C-alpha cells in the first residue's frame, strides 16, 4: 500500500460446495444463506485472519461441506469459515449468490491504495447501509428460516435529512419491475412520514431526528408490488430501534434534602438517602447515576464527618465528632453525574440537623419524700409528687422522664407514673393500706429517660416514706356469710347460733356490739353484747320469706367509737321441714248432675316437703257419707269424688278430711251444686215453687226495686220543701252546737280498761274461704298465731299477727290496731278562756247587728252584750 501508483485490482473469487442431494427430499434445493456478503476492513490482514462465515445448507442436518475457491488469497474451511492466506490491506469482501440453481458463491475482493479515495467512499457508503430482503417462501412453507434483522438508528442525529437507514429489496426485482411502500406507525400513521421509502429503489429514509425518551421503538410493514401484477412478496415487519445518546442529565427528586442524626450516633450510621433520576437508557452508562459530596459547611477538620454511597445515595457518618451544642446543623452539596460520574451533572444540597443525645441524667430535686395517707383510702389516691430536672433539650425523649419502684414495696401497694409535664413522678396506692399490718412504708424510686443514656451515667434514686394514718374500721365478721341448719319448729327463745365479729383496730380499746339489720319475717333476736341469735317468733319453712329452704338475715356489728363504724355479716338459716301443714283440697266448688253423675278428680296439696306428703287418705263426715263417695286415685295424690244418691237440684256442702302419710289431717268443705242433668254435661236450670222461671223472678224483683226508688225520691222532695219552709226560723234561732267526735282515752294515769275480746274475735273469726280464694297462687298465705292462753304473751301475739295482717292482701280493715303516743299532761299555751275580749278597745260592734242574725251573736260576744255567756 506504500506504492502510490498501484492500480486498482479486482479479484473475483468463486468457490463451490460439493453437494449430495437428499433423495428423500427432492424439493429441498441446496444453496448459500446470503445472496451477497460485503465486508470492509482498513486494517492490515495477516495470514490466517478470519474474514467471515459462509452460510450453506443442503436441506439436511449436515453442517460441514467441501468448499473450493478460485482465488489463492482465500480459503474456506468445511464449517464455512473464510480465512485469508496472504497479507492484504483494505479488504472489501462481497459474497453474492448468482442464482438459486447454482450452488456457488462469488467473492469480490478489492485491493486499493489511498489514490482512489472516491471509489473507496462509494464502496463504504454501499457497505454502511444494510440490505433487507423479503423472506423467500415456496408455497405455504418457507424455503428456509429467515430472521429479519432490526434496524438501529441513533437518536438526535443531525442529518442531513432525509437520511438513508437501510435498503429493502425483493429477489423478484431481477425479473420484474418492483415498487416498494411502507405502512404503519411512523409511515402512514402518526407520526406520519417519519419514515419514507423510495418506491423504485426500496431505500428507507428517516426524515427527522429521533428521540428515544419519546419513543424507543417503531414497528411498521414493508410491501413489494410488481408492476401490473400486485403483491409479489408477503409484507415484511420492519423494526427500528432508537439507540440512546447521553442527552439527558440527572435530575434530583428534591432540591433540598433534610436529615437528622443524633450527636452520639456511631460511625457508619445512615442519616438519609438522596435520589436522582436520568431519562436515558438505564442499561447504558448515560442512564446510570453516581453521587459524590462536593463540600461540607462548616468544614471542621481535614477528615469529613459525612460520606455518601456513590451508587445508592445513602449519606452516613464517616467520622465521630458531632456536637449539637457547638454545631447543630450542617449543609452538604451533593453532585449526581452519569457516565460513571464523569458525564452530565446535577447538584442539590442536604441539610443535616444534629439532635440531642441523652448525655445528661435526670436528677431529683430532693433525696427523700414523705407523705401521710389514711388507711383504707380509695385506690388511685395521689400519695406524693416527686420533681426532677434534666439538662438535655426539653421535650425530647432524652429529656422526658420515666419512673419505676426499684425496692421496698414487695406487696405492690404503690405505683408510680409520669406527670403530664414529663418532669414529675406521681406515687399512687393501687392496694388498700392497713395501719394494723404496717404503719410505715419505705421504698426507692429510680428515674430514667425515655431513651437509653448515650454514655454511661448513674441512675438517680429517691427515698419515699409513706406513714399510714389509723382510722376507725368497722368490725369484720368471720365468716362473712354464715350458714346454719335448724328445724323450722324451734320454739321461741331457742338459740340459733352465735355470730360474732372482731374489731381490726387493735390499737384501740373498743368493744363490739350487735344488732339485726334485716330480718324480713321478724323471726330473730340477737344479744347486743355476745352476738347470740335466738328465735323471736316461730319460723316457717313454707313462708314467703324463705327461698329454697333458706332464710337470709343481715346482722350488723358496730364499735363504741365516737363515730361508730358498722360491719355486716350474712346469716343463712337452712330450715329443716317438719310436718306442720295438713293437706288441703284446692277446689272450692263443683257442679254435678244428679242422674248418672260423672266422677270429679280433686287436687290435694301439702305445703310440707316430700317426706310429709303423699300418699294421702280421705274420709267423709256427716251426711256426706250417705250422699257422696270419696276415694284416692291410683297414686294416692288426688281424690275421686262422686254422687252416691240422686239428690234434688240445689247447693250442698261436702265435708271431707284429708290426711298425709304421717296422719296429720284437716277437714275441708266443698261447695257442690247439684243440677237436673245427666252425665258430664252439667247444665243447671233454676226454678221456684209453682213453676216460675228465672226471668219471671227477675222481672218481679226489678219492679219492686223501681217502686222503692220512687218512694225514696218522694221522701227527698218532701224534705226539701220542709227545709225551705222552716228557713226563716232557723235564721232567727242560731245556737252554737258542741259535737263529740270520739273518746281516745285518758293519759297514762287513766284507769280506763279496754276490752281485748273484740280484737280476739276479729282475729279468730277470719273468713278462711275468702282469704284462700283471693291470695295469688305464687304468694304463700300468711300464718296467724292462735290466741295464747297466758295473757302475758298478748303483746307478742298482737305484734306477730299484725305483721301477718300487713302481708295479707285479703285482711279486712278490722284487724288494724292503732297505737297513740302519750303527749303529756298539759299544755304550755294555757287555756283560751283567759282571753279578754273587752280589752280590744272601745270599738263599736253594733254595726254587726245590721249584717243579719248570724252576726248578732258575734257582736254580743265582742261588745260585751247580754248574750256573751254560753
């Protein structure tokens, strides 16, 4: 190449591959892969340099063939590798397949020197534009697999435009005139005419600069049409990739980044992260961002306090030495650059605030705190408040205090919480304090901060002394609920139990006394000093005050302090049943036919327990034995009653006696209405002698009643006339009348005796039938005591029966006893007779005479007339 006059030489190299056609695939034609292959190289090629790869197939799976060449400068290996045999320079290597039928390849080899630069440029221009052939098909099957390569076009190309990017050809162009066109996005769709094609030559152009950040890929179709014959090729997909150029600099997501770091943070502590983005391709250096710190303000030493991870943007502490009290804030200037930190750049700054660390321990304002609390005070009572100080920044976790009890409170009687201002410890009691158990409590309270100390510091403690003040406590029953079992027939004044309490105030000399607080039935008495409970009146297990065989009373115990305290205990008496209630028949009346009467089943009940109930026995008394039959049913719990003889219609009384399994019986009466009927359908039609029906009788009674009403009206009318006639006489003859209402008895000295027989008769003659019918089924009937034989017990008899009458809804008013208190022997007000009406002055009362006869008497009294003496 050093010889300037060297002429241009054209070497044609032809090589041929030996092919054995596959007899089983006669339609598969052998051939080279490329129609033409061009290679341009300006380098000196040494012997053995690989120039390219010859692609050949014989339609089978074979990969090695025998190639021959007509140029001694080149050789082709069996795998298709093309190598140079002699030193050559400026090689332009072109492969071209002349026809599908001939399996040989032409190589055009150009040797040139620098004297023919124009021809070299033309050849380079041809070499720089790739040629894309439409894939060849035979029928519906491709002759061989074709892969259309993508076209790569760099963005931001400066032109000139339109600029050639590829050459699209059809193999049919050798035989026909072909016209080329493109369709799709970038061609005839938006963006329209971004790509154009020369319809005659098939050269594809781009008409303006591309922007990868706007669109990185274009896909459209290329078409080949023969003149007058239509499509000669199937549409070919063209893919244009826009190659990225470093045309975008990094951009920080924030202009100012903010971070915080504690002054006691260790080396390597991460403070914050900065972030910048680049629109360029992230798979290229132009899209990868690197960070670095440009400067720090203030710059305190030669060693920087902060560093940044150049890839992640994390800012961390690189050296110790932060001091919030000296420099509470730092400013860093950060750079972000692409292309390994040497390309396009952007800057931002970071403000780092140094926060306070917990390097000052809280301290109590005093070492000992004392307080006094009454025993048994309500829980949560504030005992004492402790105050501390802290040198750290106020209202930060390093300044906020928290307290804990570290010793001296094994029972967990107290708790400590932090006050609202975070500088106070408030002690409260969470359990009741007992002076007798411990009159003084001493414990330690430690104080710390919400965050640990940044450096080793001592923990402050304070001593708290709580003195318990003694108060009068109520006596305590042991047990709080006492259960005893007694028979219900205990005689009055019998001892039930002794229920005592102890006074917890051991430091005081106090006695305990007792009283009954709640005794619903009034059955109990308790001794004031010893707590012995006795029967006051007879108990009854069947009483309405007894639930589940248990009677409950509330007993009180109080001390003799100036302000007595009362404690209570519950006494439960489980009453054992005794056979004190005879069985009774519930039914009071029945109706029965006198002809072929039906049996009646009467229900028998016994208020006693199961041991004193069924089986029952029944018997008839008097005339009932003749007219009626009674027997027990199969299980001895009910009475089967039937009419034995045919009786005239009317009302009858059946006397029955029912006894329990212990023989305790009671006579019961049953009102039976006998009617003129047959069987079970009892229908009573009442009539009187002479055959008069009931409606006739009612009509007669109504007439008599109407006559009586008329007589009363006449009498009233006659009396009114008489009163009107005598009215003037009454007006002239007015006198004072003295009315005697009642005599309530004398004072305590009055020896007047009262007849108690009336009260006894009233109590003895209670209507038993009425009472049993009115009392609701869910309420037990009250129990009245019989009249005592000893008149000394008449007071207890009256009190007990009064209580029974108060709870008896059917008790008539005649069983009430009025008791009046003694009001004294005289009155300090004196007698009204001492009033002197003449002292009222000289007023003239004669004018009252003019007001009528009714005021004449008043005028005589006030004026001192002759009629002033009654």
